[in-house]
C-alpha cells in the first residue's frame, strides 16, 4: 500500500501511536506469525523485535504468543510508549504479568524491552527511571531503542544511555539506525561493547541518509525496518554493504550472522561451531542463481534469492525443509492473515494524510522532494496508488 508514503507521513498515519486502538489482537497475532514465517522462509533465524504492538492488555500477549508459536528465535522486546487509552503505568503492569507467567520458558523466545524516549520527550524522568529499573530487575535479554539524531531529533544515543547508567551493564543494548552517531557515541559503544543495527534497505529507500553510521561498522549488525516497506530478508540487507562501504563480502556475511549474535552478547548464535545453538541455514548451490559458485560467501551475498534457501533449523528443529515451511497448517495461517490484513487495509485507506509541520521536532525544515516521471506526459508513470 505504501508506495507513495514518506516516513514522516507513515508516523502520522500508521506508526505505533496512530495504530493504537485500530489493530486488534487477532490482527497482531496473525500478522506477527505470518511475518515471522516470511523471515524464516528467507533463512532469518533470529530477530530482535521492537514490539510496538503493545496497545492493550491483549495485543502484547497476541504478539508474544505468535512469536512462540512461530518456532523462530525472537528476542521479543515489549515497547513502552505513550499511546491512546493505554498508559505506560498499565504497560508496566502488563509486562510484569508477562514476566511472571513466563510463557516463553523452554522455547527459543526471550524477553526484552524497547523504549524510545530516553531523551525525556514528554514522559518525564520518573518514567524513564522506572523502565530502566525494571530492565535491571528482570535482567532482560536485550534493551533496544530507535536512535536517529541529527534532523530526526531525539538521539536515544549511547551517550544518553550512559548518562542514565544503562549502557555499561551486563544487559545488551541495541541502537537501531544510529544515523548520526557521534565520535563520543562511537567510543562509548566500543568501550562498553554495545551494537547498532543498520537497516540499509529502509535507510536508503527512505533517503534517511547515513552520515556517520559507517564509522561504527565494527560495533554493527543488520536489521530490517517496518516491513510494510521492504523485504525482511537479511541477505538483501547484507548485499547493500559491499558496494556502499569499504567492506568485503565476508564482512557483509558476518554483519548478517555473527555480529547479530554478538550484539545480543550471544557468541553461540550466528555461527556454526561445537557448543553453539543449532540455528542452521542450508542454501541450494544448484539453483539457477547459485549454479557454478566458487566462493560460497560471495555466491550468497551477491547472487542469492530467497528461493535458494533449502533448509532452515532453529534450535535444532526444522522450520523449513526441502524448500517448504514445515510449520503446521500454513494454509489456515494464510487465510487468517488475508482476512486480517484486508480489514487493516480497508481501515488504513480511511485515514487522511496528516498536515505536515514546517519543521521536524529537531527544528530541521521539511521539504518535498522533486517528483520525476519515467514516461513522457502528464501523470503517466506512477500507476495506481493504493493508499
Ligand atoms: C504522493 O502523495 C503526495 C501526498 O503526500 C501527493 O502530493 C502526491 O501527489 C502523490 N503522488 C502521486 C503521484 O499521486
Ligand atoms: C480511547 O477511548 C475513548 C473512550 O472510550 C474512545 O472514544 C477513543 O476512540 C479511544 N481512542 C483510541 C485511539 O482507541
Ligand atoms: C496467549 O497464550 C496464553 C497461553 O500461554 C493464553 O492463555 C492467552 O489467551 C493467549 N492470548 C492471546 C491474546 O492470544
Ligand atoms: C531529562 O530531564 C531532566 C530534568 O527533568 C534532566 O535533568 C535530564 O538531564 C534530562 N535527560 C536527558 C537525557 O535529556
Ligand atoms: C543476567 O543474565 C545474564 C545472561 O543470562 C547473566 O550472564 C547475568 O549474570 C545476569 N545478571 C544478573 C545481574 O543477574
Ligand atoms: C527517540 O525517542 C523519541 C521519543 O522521545 C522518538 O520519537 C524518536 O523517534 C526516537 N529518536 C529517533 C530519532 O529515532
Ligand atoms: C564499564 O564498567 C567497567 C567495570 O565494570 C569499568 O571498568 C569501565 O571503565 C566502564 N566503562 C565505561 C565507559 O563506563
């Protein structure tokens, strides 16, 4: 639907605050499940979910249940955020209920926390402190935050987290994007061994710019943004690296595999070795795109497509075998997903585009990019728009 949506319009119409109260537990459950199957099918075994579907007492459970049911390894990170009709106080109670019930015990799912307002925003210092205290008390498996900086305003940076006493503990902290990471942020990330997650497809597609994040490639891993806009396939993210950075295909491969494990302080993830978790991807070297391969890493990074993923195991269990997901009744998931997504698409079409301010919250002016048309004539090249 989103072929003509800028990120700023997305936030206003469809982002986590705008979606509160519009997406029900069934839609969250089946969207999460189908989305994780999409990732497993592509060979993505582990993800940190910045789970911002925390809009009521039910929707977080729906997303967590789907993560558990998917068979994927998910660091499901409950987002605390200011949304309509569900206060952060209520979210804190809900999270404690989930922690106490611990439905993820003995599965490949672990609990984390996601929070974007470390730079205060409107939440105030007490709320920030209560979230930090909770993370430490529960000893969450990961803490994650969107870190933009520059024209995007709030940095949620390593410098901020250090000042709050949350950077240099045993809890891994993952900073998404870190587009404007500073020298001080960089040295702090290195000295405390924390990671940023770069999402090349969305950062380039949205024109977010990456003024400095290439400077922190040694403390980086790869991610995908909201997959309303692009693939959720990690190799497609890694493929951007060899050309846009001075990195080799081997480094691109490590960004998508081993560094993801290291970002979680889990040296047993993203590697094949004795004692590691048995998360395994097997590519079919006789496929049309890989046929004739010599260097397997170069073949995957430069030539692979998702159809080449032959087997996927998570935690020693097959989730894809002989090119097919082996996840129970995928047909019924498929029809539930189509029903749920149709309702969301119809609802989303009713939402008017927001009136844009002159400036971002950081004070940068908002300008409208030129539109170009590949075919000659009036309004010819865009085709039908769906939202
Ligand atoms: C895309 O959306 C913008 C509104 O955000 C609108 O001004 C523009 O005309 C749209 N482009 C096309 C080709 O319809
Ligand atoms: C919040 O609750 C009020 C009162 O029940 C309701 O009118 C409003 O639509 C709700 N807002 C959202 C975003 O769910
Ligand atoms: C989630 O699963 C639990 C069982 O672990 C069940 O009691 C609960 O109803 C489910 N909630 C949702 C919203 O799916
Ligand atoms: C948050 O606000 C408090 C005062 O309300 C201030 O002391 C603190 O420096 C602020 N923190 C950040 C990270 O801006
Ligand atoms: C938190 O959990 C990690 C990993 O399970 C463990 O290494 C660490 O010692 C724990 N920290 C505390 C304070 O319990
Ligand atoms: C940091 O947190 C704010 C909320 O305070 C959020 O709106 C923003 O998106 C985050 N910053 C960036 C630039 O990612
Ligand atoms: C992090 O903590 C260790 C001790 O646990 C200390 O030696 C180190 O200087 C701290 N680093 C930073 C950047 O705070």
